[in-house]
């Protein structure tokens, strides 16, 4: 498995490219699950970043308090 570290605009670009591929060709290539998979990984990444930011903020508050 390969994990990519993509910016939001890069994910949007990939989604736009995939949207241009005819459905039949996408199914034939076995790539119909690609866009949902990219979306899921992007969502998971955002969740991790939010959690890390919350933990960092809590650490700063604790250090200052």
C-alpha cells in the first residue's frame, strides 16, 4: 500500500481528472473505487490533523496554565 501526502488542491485536481474519464473505461480499468478511496484517505488525514492541533493547543494551555 502506498500513502500519498497530497494537498487539498491536488486531490481536487485528481478528482477532476477522474471525472473526465468515461464510466465504462473507469469500470473496465477496475478504478471505480479510486475516487472514494482518495476521498476517504483525505478525510482521515484531515481528522488526524485536527486531533493533533487540538492536542497541541491543550499542551500549550497546560504549559501556560
